[in-house]
C-alpha cells in the first residue's frame, strides 16, 4: 500500500511539474504583454494567475514530500503545522482563495460601475471564513474535513465566477466587436469553477475507498491551464487595451 501511494504521488508530481512549466510560460507571456500595454485588467489577471500557479507549486511540493518520504515530527510546532497544510493541499487552497477574491475585483472593474456594498461584504466575509477553515480546521487523515475544505472553496468560486460567467456571456452577445475577448473570459471563469468541482469529486471518491489521483484530479489541473490560456489567447494577447 505504501508503494502504491508513493507511485501515485510520483505520477502526480511529474504531471504537476508539466502543468507548472506551462503555467510559467504563460505567466511570462502575460507579463510581457502587461509591460507593453500597462493595462490594469491585464495586471489583475496576472496576479490571479500567479496565485493559481503558486497553488500548483505547493501541491507539487506535497508530492515531493511523499515521494522522497520527507517527514516532520508532529510535535505541534509551527513547522509541523506548515508541513501539514502543505501536504494536505490546504496552503494551495489558501492561494486559490486569494485568486478568487482578486477575480471579484476584476469582475467589478470590468462590468460594474462600483461595488455593491452587501455583495462586497459577503465576498470578503466568506473569503475570510474560507481562509480560517483551510488553515485551521484541520485534522491529519480526516478526509471529511478535507472534503469540507474543497466544497467551501468551490462555493466561493461559484459566488464569484458564476456571476462573472453570466456577465461575460451577456457582453459576448451584446458586444460582437469584443466577442473573442469576452468569450475567452467566459472560458476562464467556467474552467476555474470546474477546478474545485473535480477536486471535490476526487476527494469524495477517496472517502469512498479510492487511493486517489482519479481522472478528476488530473482534469482539475488541466482546467487551470485551459483557463489561463483562454484568457491569454482571447483577451490579453489581442485586445486587452480595447475592452
């Protein structure tokens, strides 16, 4: 069983390394485009994508810990806590939460005239709750708490990316001259929603007895790249300064 866990984590480690390489290449291209255009929305997208990339990096680090059997004494120290939130994906979830919050800022700046007070506080308060949960509501080996963390982040994604998707599709139909740009943002938002939906399904299957690393795990990280590439190809690269 131990050898199977190591093998699966090795496969995940190699897969995530490729995802990281692709993400870094896209980030470099996006940053170069930002340096040319100095466009505020491009900067926000760049920050969003950096947070997703950091999340992938810490997920990859967790696989490295398992494959090379790097352990920390569980003595209740800060080092042990930091090790645990890396190994169980919680630190990755934290950076995804940051990305979702910045995505809300992007949505307001692109589609709204200003912040809706009730909506703004709901997004902030739920974001704080999410951060507290993923960092501190933790018990090693408790899959139910892990499922809860994935679902909480997934709900946060729905709160932000659901309306984002709806507004981008409205703009896609209403502004044909910018249809490619808004379609790419729609692809980005729906792809990001699907990330944690797939992770949550993977966790539920683990709870039901799966050793993990199901097809849903691989689909989740693929959707990160689909979302970033979609935004770059359709929005940032050709017309970000025009929308």
